[in-house]
C-alpha cells in the first residue's frame, strides 16, 4: 500500500510510505523521497535559474502550432536543452546578458572575434553581449567544448544542429568563432507537401540564412515518417542531421551519411545510391560541377532528389557555369536565316541543352514566403528567351491561424495596348546600349514626385527577374512603394537588361512613344541593379529636371556623368 504526505511548508520534501500487509506496519515503514522535478536547463549557467524558467514559459514559441499543451511543452523543453548547450560555450557574463534578451528564442548566431566585443544576432539586430573584448582564453574555452574542426573549419555539438565555424590567422590559430543556432522546426515544409507527396525532385534556392537547410530537414522527416520512404541524407557538414555519430531526431526515420571531406561529396552521393538502395536522396548545398554531375546521374536512375543551392533566383543557376547542369545546361545555338527571321531573333541564341535534373524549383523569399516553379524546364526556357516564367507564390498567414495562401502568376510581358503589340522581334544597334553600364532617358511628362510620398510607382521589367529587382529595392528600403506591371502602357519606368533590350527595337520605341524613362543595366547582379534603381529613384524624386540638358550630351559624357 502506498500513501503520501506533505507538510504545509513548500520547502519540505514529499514522503512516500510503503506498508507491508503481512508484517507489523510499525516496523515496515520506508521513507522514499519522491523524485523532484528536473532542474531548469540553464541552471548551471548562472545563479538565478527560476527567473529564467518563468520568463521562458511566458514567451510565445514560433514553431508549429500544437493543440496538445503537453506536446508543445516537450517541444519547448527540447529547444531549451539544445539552446542551453550552445550557450554553455559562452562566459558567465555573456550568458547572463543573452538570457535577459526578450528575443532569446529567436537567436540567430553569436559572433566572437579576438579583441572585439561579442555580438548576439537577433531578427531585430545585433546585441552587444559584453563590454570586454574577447580574449584567447574565451575562444579556447569555447573550442574545447565542441567537436573537432574539419577541413572546412566547421564543428558542432554532438546530437545538436548548432554549427560552430572558425576563423583562423595565417598560422592556423583560431581567432574568431561564429556560433550559429540550428533548430528543427517541424512543419516548416508544409508549403511544399503537395510536391513532396507527388514524388517530384525539388531544388531549393535562396541566399544564406533564409532557412533552406531547415526546410529540407523537414522534407526528409516528412518523406521518411509520413510517406514511409527510404530516405538517405548526404550531410556535407552535419547541418541536416547534426554533429556526432547519432543523428538528430529532427530527421525522423531518415538515414544519414556523413561526408569526410567536402571534395568527396560527389563520391559519397554515388556510394549512397549503389550501396543503400534509397528511394530519396537529400543533399545540402550543391556547389561544384562534380556534385552537379553526380546529382544528374542519380536523377537518371529514377531516384527522387531534394537539394539546395545558393542563389537568389533560378536565373542565378542558369548563369552559373558550375551549376547550370542542374537546370539542364545552356548552349549557344546558331539558327538559319529563315528560322531566325521566323522567330524574329538574331541567328545566335541561348537554349537549354538537355533535361533538367530537378522537376521543380523553389525560390525561398523569406521564412514565410516561397515561389514555386512547378516546371523547372519551362522556367529555364522562359529565362533564356527573356520572358517571365510562370510561378506560384505560397505564403503563411500567421494572423489567420497560419493558413496557406497560394497565388499563381503568369506574366505575359507583351500585351496589346492601343492597337499595338510589343513583340520580341527586331534587333537594335544602338551604340549607347552597347557601351554604357546603365543609362536612362525620359520625356518631360514625369512630374515632381517621390517614392516616399505614398504613391504607387509602376515598373515594367524586361529580361530581369522580378525577385532580383525586389532584392535591390529591399536594399534601398523602397520595396513597399513600387509595383510591377506587365503592361508597358501603365508603367512609370522601364528597367531592362542590356543584352535583351538591344535585340528589341519595338519595346524601346513603345516606351519612348509613351514618355516612359528607360533604364538599362549591363548585368542582373544585385550591386548593378541596386545602382540603377538608386539612380532611377534620385531622378524620379528630382522630377527629371536635368534630363533635358543631358539629352544634348554625347554618349561618353552621359556614361561619365552616371558613373
């Protein structure tokens, strides 16, 4: 028989009495202390754990919503445990400062550079952790608690998803650390569940830090647990499955192969297929031509691929000679006179060389917004021909109980307007376009307005991906004031790629006839686009007062003035 008793004081321990029914209870009472609750995870880190636990319990968790409170509690507890193991690398004062930050759960990374103040990076910005600069002892203490650094200067903490990256001096000594927080967010790939269920091969594209690894980790878990497929993860730097020999629970039932050296990743890919009979291969950060060739070989064997690559848009992969094979490759084709005349293009054009390695492409705009290209081959063909591809925008609306919004876009760049049709047909031999980096011209019809006055500024793009221009606007903090239009007659300005616009005289004539300023950039790189957009903004806010004088300048004088 078991019974319990407790005193009125909260500090008194609970006692269990175990009584034997066959003997005198007076001599068979055993005092058994009930197991106390587990200590808070950050208790060893500083002297006031209760305050931290209370503060943590009041914060909102940004992971998937759970109807069961116990399930949410277990998820929170697991996140706290892993975050505590990363914070254990920091000195006492830094741990105390970071624990007091209101965005502790959203911590991105901690930066420790020798002789500089340590920084914690949050979505709201950088936060100084200590007024004292980092010493060699601080760095030595942190490195002693992590695994061995590989050739790529990356290490981890066993059975966690955190990544510790080292900066070395010329002698090979570590003088800086970037401690990046890794989290397994279940449900982060729900926007792509329909594509995953169909068995489509997915290529995820996005800049660093946008959440590519988090999504493919959840895709691997989804395929292995929800659809019972044999999933093999080729983990380049242990970011997907975590450090150590035992993989992190975030990958579910998927298996993981570690890569001893990043130069051997393409060999490990082939080994995974030949030795372990997977139905799905998951690859993180395809970055070399050999890895692209290996992925193409695997795709030809009928195996579903899920991979990531660095870039902003699919156009970046098309123009990347090392990774172009992932999207089918690009080749220069010479047309006959009759065919070139029929198409209305020059005799030498760019075309897709072969089938794409992946069925679908996903551009990750942010953690809550994706652009899905369901036919990657059609997207590549559109990019090479200077047309806008078809894509679907998927968003998570957190204000409406995390509902998923899907919108399909089909940009027809060349629409009929006032009886005229703007077509990609004629060539253009304007020396001005062939020489300058970017130029602009306009008429006096533009009024004295500003991007910041709340009025919507409409822009027509030609030969430049919309996502690339959005990135340029975000650099200048003017993205909310600009709209894109697919009807040139409604545009306030035209931004075009030099190599595309010089082949089309009609679109330039259409813009001039409507008094639309034309801005041309030689490349679609982010610095060049930002430079051109900034020039457009300055000219627009000035009301284009100086363009009448510039119209009389020579081409070289215009280029010098713009540069």
